[in-house]
């Protein structure tokens, strides 16, 4: 027990993680998106040990839960095709992580990837739903998701022509499988440890607390809140890039 407690981050860091994850869960419930793109860059700033692997575990938990609840709506052929692209992206992402020299380089790449996710979300144009586009965006999602845990924006571009009710189950299935591929690749490369799962489990209570707050307050954010969310994420990305350049 003492060894377990000694391996945990200091109390101020845990408090900051609790606040960030709770707020991100409220945003996710209110907008239907935003947990990863808000939580990951802020965690990278104040508690970098929580990214990317613990956040990928969180992504797996939430995606698997949604996929299980909506399994009848999953188009498995699309999940399979996307997973091929994800596999290629994970290989590229793990290779890039292996090439990074230190934490400063990681901060730079992390910030650039999050910045790319913000720009894709803000400026990206919908793509035709074709096999080449699906494979390309799934590959990009694999690279970004493996390095930062934020892999949703590229996939959103090819699913913008779908209704949320049609897209959500399949995307949940894709991200559940994709997170497993990312975790497997990171584990084989020596970047994922059992301690990362412990850190992910520490994020579950604040996430559930945030969802509870959202349900009790009936938190709803309209599209006007979206630029504010992206501004927070973009600002954190700029700080990470600045840290990486120092």
C-alpha cells in the first residue's frame, strides 16, 4: 500500500487533474464532444504523466461503453476498414515517439498535434465518404490519437455527412478498437506500463462526477461555446509548443 501511494502524483497535481477531468466531462455531456481535446492539452501542461497512455485508456473506457450500449447500430465493415488505417497510424505514431529525444521534444510534438486537431475541428472541410478518405483520416487519427489521445477530429471530417444517430455507434466501435491498437503498439514499444492504467483509473471518479454535475444541472452548451472550447485547447497547444522550443 505504501509503495502504491508513493507512486501517485503529489496531492496538488491530483487536485488539478480532478478539476480538469471534471470540467472536460461536463463539456462532453453538454456539447456531445470535447473531452479529449480539452483534457489532454491541459493535462500535458500540469500533469504530463497522464498523457498519452492514461488518456487513451479513458478513451477506450468511454468508447467501449458507448459501443456496447449502441452495438446494434455499429457498421462493422466501416470499423474494420478504419482499423486498418488506425494500425498504420499507430505504427507511425509509435515510431515518432521513439525518435523523440526527451520530454521537451515530446511537448513540442504534442502541442503541434493538438494544434492540428484544433485547426481541423475549426477549419476542416467535410470529405466525401469514400474508402480512400476513410483510410487516410483513420491513419491520421491513429497518429494523433497515439501521441496525444486526441484522434476524433480527422474522423469527424468523413462522418459529417452522417446524422449523429447513425455515426455515433460506428465511431464508438472504431475508437474502442483503435484505442486497443494504440495501447498495444505503445506497450510493445515500451511506452505503456501498468502504472498508466492506475492513473487512468484515478481519472474515472472525476469523470463520473462531471457527468453527474451535467445531469443534475442539465448542462447544455450551444454552438456558441465551441469556439471557447477550441480557444482553451489552442491556447494550451501554444504553451506546449513554447515549452518545447525553450
